[in-house]
C-alpha cells in the first residue's frame, strides 16, 4: 500500500512538472502563475502545494531533470570507457554517436530550451549561483566522460580534455542556436553533422 502511494505521489509530481513546463513554454516563466499550472495539470491549488511551495521550486525540479539526465549519460559513458583501448576511428564513432544522441533528445524539446534559458537567466540575475554551479558540474562530468572516450582512442591526455570540453561547449551552442534563432529542425541536423565531422577530424589528428 505504501509503495503504491509513493508511486502515485511521484506520478502526480511528474504531472505537475510536465504541466508547468508546458505553461512556461506558452507564457514564459515570469508571466506564469501557480493557477495557470494547476489549470494545465487539472488539479486544485491545494494539491499543488502538497508537492511544491512555489513556482521557483518547479523550475528547480525541471533543472534537476536536465542535470540528472546529463549526469546519468556521463556516468554510463565514463564507466564503459575506463581502462579501455580502441582505435581512433572507433573513438570517433563512439563520440559522434553520443553527440547525435544528445542532439536527438534535445530536438524533441527544442521549444522548451528558451524556457530553461529564461529560468536560468532569471536565477542568475537574482544572484543565485548554486543552480548554475550544479548545471556546470553536469557539463563538466559530460566533458570528463568524453575525454575518457578520446583517451581510449589514444588521443593524448591534454588534447583529450581540451577537445572534450570544446565539443561539449559547441554542442551546447548548436542546440541553443537552433532553439533560439533557427526555424526548421533540419538546421540542427546540419549543424550537428558538421560538428561530428570536425570532431572526427580532430580525433584522428590528435592521436599521440
């Protein structure tokens, strides 16, 4: 019985977060009221406050989902490539496949990227650094995992770290640009393929 109640609570919390994400996308974070989120989720205002005290707490939950996803990917990739050796070609294939996979996930939620961007900007403006620090830590973890892939492909240590950090930053920029400025999703596809070509070329050129 207790487990079932916990599962229902988790489902309801996820329902509220999903509704909030949708409303943030339509109205913007600053213009969204708790009442708007409740209406979208089909719940009473009292139910909302059983799970969240403020709209900002939902923003926190949204970012935690993003951070958790990045950390999970980084951990799996790091574990699978620790103490591993492969050809530069294989390392290039592994890393470009990861880039394409992340871009594919981002494509499904491109319209929500500006929402995350606006929430992050507002929190930074208010002087809050903890959230941005955790997000930065997730990107650091991803870069570290990518560096392990590069090292496995015999890319020298310093070059592996630099290339991995640059690749993560470039992918982040490509996704942001597609979400904020581009129109068709094909723009993202083209940019990602160019990024993959650049990475593959540098991996082959950075072999120690």
